C-alpha cells in the first residue's frame, strides 16, 4: 500500500498530488551550467525563484554528482550546504528542505544546525554505511537512490545480470529491509531509480518504461531526469536545450506513479503536475 503522506518537519504533506522538488546546486561544476549557484546572491535568487514558481521542496546540493565529477572535501561541501539551507530557512521558512549528500556527517550537521529536513542520498547508504543510523536517529524522510560505484566510476558499471527493471526493484527490496532493520520508519522512505547513474541511455528508457514496477513496492518514488543526458544525447543537443524533453518525460513519470519530480525548471514541472491532475480526473470519470 502506497504511503500517501510524507512527514516533513513535523507536517504531514499529502502525496495525492505529486510534489515538485526544485534543485539548488551550490556548486561550480554541475552538469547543467544554468543550475550552478556558487555565490550567496545567486543562491538567494534561485531560492526565491523556485519558491515563487511553486516548489514544495528545495533540494540543496554541495557536491556535484555528474559523471566524472571531482571529489569535494567535506569542509567545502558543508560550506556550500550551509549557504543553501540557511538561505531557504531565512527566505522561505515554510518550504521543506532536502540535503543532497551521501555523507552522514553532512546530513547530521545540517539537521543539528537547521532542524529536521529530508536526506537525499544518491548511494542509498552504500558510500557511507552510517547514513541509515543518522536517518533513523533523527527520524527524517530519507530518499534512497540506486547507483553502482560512485560519480567517478559509475558510467563504467553499466553491466546488469538481468533486466534492469527487475534488478533495480530487487535491489530496493534488499535495501529497504536494511533501512527498516536500522530503524528508519517505513513512512520515511522514498525511492529514486537513479536515472543517469550507472545506466546507458537505453537502460534509462527501459527503467522509465518499468517505473510502475518500482512504484508498486508501496513507497513514494522520486524521479530525477531533468535535462539529463538520456534526453539531450538522444536529441543531439545540450542540457540548456532539453527543457521540452524534460517536461515530456516528467509526464511519463507521473503517469507511471511518481510522487516527486526533482527538476531544474520548477514552473514547467508545476504546470505539468496540474495538467496531469486534470487528465487523471477525466480518465477516472
């Protein structure tokens, strides 16, 4: 049974209508140059823009996870995360915050400094085994993403023993068991199939076609494919020219049951959710 609410900062947020998570990259090297906000002024402008366009959650990242990204020292990652989360708390105190990190120390420090927030972990606890304990101790929403290797090695790890959808679903069955055993409550868990992480373009589309199978596990699913290479490489263009493709595939994610869209372009995603809601209501008549 799908959990229809997500507890963020003590407030139950309904998932009957999918949520839009706006990306705040406090980085100089994220794959989409238009999303980079390394300075305080750029961070503030991005926060106000995303909230004004309807983002339900702001996802703050201080470590680019693009393929081949450089290692970021923990102190520098924290400086970036602190800059981003502080801006959200100050400028949009009623907006939920997510911290995009695979380091348990960064997640714990953010929660200790700013209060309860969502942890968005690209490694589902694989890169830092202490992450599950942090999510359980602070009792916060935890997004677990599928990836093999790390950002430096993942694109060389695209061999799967069987159908990628079955393998990703089986992976999450195992990881969820470990999350629950570690004390993470079932209603705190969100799953992310990890589009673009250790997957070829063809594998990404097979995973998209089978996204409903992941949704069928009963946990909210976050879909993050905004402006990724699975769009711009197929179209022979660049991340900057991939908005239409992002909207099109976002609709398909919603159709298959995704509960959260993680995007660069908040207004367009909010409009997509609204139009999809109208479509669903008519289909159900």
